C-alpha cells in the first residue's frame, strides 16, 4: 500500500470546487482521488461530454454578470442541471 503523506494545496473558486466535487461523485471517487487521477493523466469515466459542461459554465458566467438575486436563481438552476446530469446521491 502506498503511503501518501505529502499534501498539495490548490485554491479554486466555489463554482470550480462544486464542479469538481460533482464530477468526482459521478465517477464514484473521492475528490482527492479524482483530482489525483486527472493530474496523473487518467480520465475517470462516467460523465457527460465536455460540451454539456461548457454550456453550464456559460450559464455560470451569465449569472456572475447579473444582479445578485438573479445570479443566485441562475446558479440554482445550473446546479440542478448538473445534479441531473451527474446524479446526486
């Protein structure tokens, strides 16, 4: 068994963390394992095509340019769409 004793700290936005956590969940992996696999060149399966997430990312950008109230509503909808696509257990 490998001994993992060194940590790597990475700063991400709330939206980025949410996306990574959802992708990891869909692949049945912890966030750490998902990020480790991606960083080492593996592509865990089980997620929709990149283009689907490109559209959701664009909606997140639109939300950032709206009023706070509208942005929250748009983000809530895109979160629901991500949950439907990826599955929320």
